[in-house]
């Protein structure tokens, strides 16, 4: 009798916990909100990326045109940083173009997998933007 009661109690507890948890649809809505939040955090920096890129390119041009011959390595470093800023900028727009707002044709499991992949992708975009901006600001003495 005790075994039946314990088994029944565990079943009721599991049922209670399962029913109180969020549904897959709610979890996907929360996940979608996280993806959009990551995007929204760095989207305002897009103009700053271009401004920093112009400043870095100008600094490279200035060093390149100076009479000092040992600037070649620094110029190359600055050109690489300018390219990194461009790639971070482009990465945001590549991500935005491929992001699907409408996932109605997908199953709940497919939506979850899709949103997890998108979260990973936008986190990479976020990292690329913030790290390249930090490097550029440091190089320009704007930190």
C-alpha cells in the first residue's frame, strides 16, 4: 500500500510541476524576446561603428602619409581594425535580413531550435560590435 501511495504521490507532484511550468509556446515567446533584446541592445551603435571606422581609417591615412618609415606595421594594424568595424556593421544587417519574424509554418520544436540558433548568431554579432568598438575607442583614446 505504501508503494502505491508513494508512486501516486510522485505522479501527482510531477503532474503539478509540469502543469505549473511554462508551455513550449510561452518558452518560445520568451526566447524570441531574448533574441530581440540582444539585437536592440547593439542596434543603436551602428552609427558609432561607422564613425569609429572613419576615424581609424583617417588615423591610418595620416600615419601612412607621414615621413616616418616605421609606421607600416601600425598602419596595417589600423586597416585591420577598420575592416573589423566594417564586418561588425555588415554582420548586423546580414543577421537582420535572414531573421524570420513569422514562424507560423514551423512546429513548436522547430521554432525553439530556430530561435536558439538565432540567439547564438545575434550574440556573435553583439560580441563583434562591442569588441571592435572597444578596440577602436581604445586606439583613439576615447575609452
